[in-house]
C-alpha cells in the first residue's frame, strides 16, 4: 500500500487548518501525480540519473511535524551572513516555525515575510495568484506534482511596488524527520528591491531521507532580487527540486546556488527573461565526494529581445562521486539582440570521479550573441609542486589550488559571509 494517498492529502490539509481552495489544489496535484509514471533513464531529462534504489513509499509524506519539537539545530545556521543585520529571520524544522522575526520598519513598508502556512491563511489573495501558477507548474513532472500535493513549510517573501528593502532576509530549513516538502515563493513587485538568503540543511542519518522542494522567484519590471540558496543536507538525503525565476522589463535577478550535500540531487533550474531589458545571472558552486550524485538541468529562456543571461557553474569532485550538468540557452523567434552566456567547469580531485558537462543552444533568432563552454580537468601537479617548494604542506597547497579554481565564481557572490560559509565547507570536504 502506498504511503501517498488522497486520505494522506486530506489529513495533511486538515492538520494545517487550510482553506478549501488549498485542499482542492492539493487534491488536483495528487491526481496529476498518480497519472504520471516514475522517471526512468528512458526519459531524456533523467538519462544520467537512475532512481532504482530510491524507495519513495518507504519514506512517505510529512504529515504531523512532530520531530520539530525536539530537534537541535547547529549553531552555525544562526550566524549572520551579511554585513547588515537581517531585517527578517525565519527558522523552520520540518516545515514548523521555530523562530520568526521581521523588523518594524519592513512591516511599515508593507513587506510580507513569513512561513508559507501563515501566508496561506493571512494573505490568500497573493498566494492563490502566485502559488505554482506563473513559475513552476504541477504538470512539469512527477515530483513537481508530488510537491503540489504534499508541500509543507517554506517561506513567502512579498515586497510591494517601489519598496527598497534595505535589510536582507534570512530563512533556514532544518530537515529532522527525513521528509520535507518545502516551498519558497518570492514576489518582488515593480521597482522594488530585496536580498534573500535561503538555507537548507540536515544531519546525516542511516536510512533514506527526502527533500522535495520548489523555488519560485518573480521579479517585476525595474525590480531587483539577489537570491542565494545554500544547500547542505546530509548524505542520506535524496533531493528533487523544481526552481524557476521570472524577470520583467529592466528587472534584475542575481541567483546564487551552492550545493554541498545529499546522496542524490536532481534539480531543474530555469531563468525566464520575459521582457526587453531583463537581466539574469546564475552562479552555481558544488563539491561532491563519496558516492554523491548531483544532476543539474539549467535553462536560460530569452522570451523577449534585448535580454541578457549569464550562467557560470563550477564544481569539484572527489572519490566516486558523479555530477551532471546539462544547460540550454533558448531564444524564441523574434528575440533579437539578446546576449546569452553559459559555462560549466569541473575540477577532478580523484580519477574515480566523473563529470558530464553538456552545454546547448536553441536559437530561433538571427541577431544574437550566444556563447557556451564546458571543461573538465584535474589539479595541475606543477602548481602543487611550486607551492610545496615554497614550504607549503601538500594539503594546504591543494586547498589553495581549489580556492583559486573557485575564485572567479566566488567574486560573483556579493557577501563575504556567504563566501566564507561556502569555502569553509569546501575545505572540510577536501580533508574528509
């Protein structure tokens, strides 16, 4: 008998005291989920990621959130990551809010920053309008539909028209029960600005664990969003994510992704540049070791002319880990004078690791500037020898070389605290 059922959907919705429209949404999503087969390597998007060892029904949905009451959260997750103190802080365990604060100044400006369940009850008009309607759709895949049916927890950020939210926002999700379905929804209206740091973490357990997430980033005309997603789940977590950002006329989305954890991650990350003048930058950094498997499917869609996209993903691999990056720049007919760039570079620290890097272009316009590149290499032994000849120990020389590899990408991250958090984790994984 499957752990995912209509009765489980109804039980979850009832426990959260949700309105009828959200229950109807969940039930429709569950119907879509049941109608779809589990992805296999016969599906092009999943050709390099095999789920035969994944036992979804043995994990089941997160219904009651009981584990949230006794979980101990690592102290580093409460650390400040920017020079300016966060104007909004949110800490959740398995979708249950443990700590919450929002400055009076931001409240007075009409900013909404809260957990998703609070948003459903207190801001229903906004949630009904934006929740899995304009960005991620439940029809995009079996895991997107599963998320629509069983999502629990997550963060809602809404910045009204022309509001410049000076203080950053910080959200932390800790996975304690081994099954989380978090939803992040960010709406930045016309002329508004915001900075949002979104962290996901857990300890490592012995059995399979699940994170099924959706991230929706909507940036209006002449608006600006800096979004940093930092993932450091335990190595028993299987993660399936659908993530999409939409950018309006003369809007800017600076999107940073860091992935350090999980046993397996499959993430679809899409940038939609919808109107002239839209600008989007995607910066991805990852480090895999052990038997980790990371599969990133990125899309840069130029839906209008005179738009700019810039993607740089860099990763280092150890042991028997494997990474897959498959990217696409797409220009619709009539999307003239666009500028699209994508690059993926991989550093192999062991011969047993494997990286697949597959850039792509799909251009249906004739006045464009589009470039793609990928590279897979190893540490330069002459560089290591040079450093060691100056009295630097081998381990430190390797750390310095890896730091140099990531430095061009790190420079794209505008906050020292985030850079330090990411690189300290990289050093830990180098020395495991």
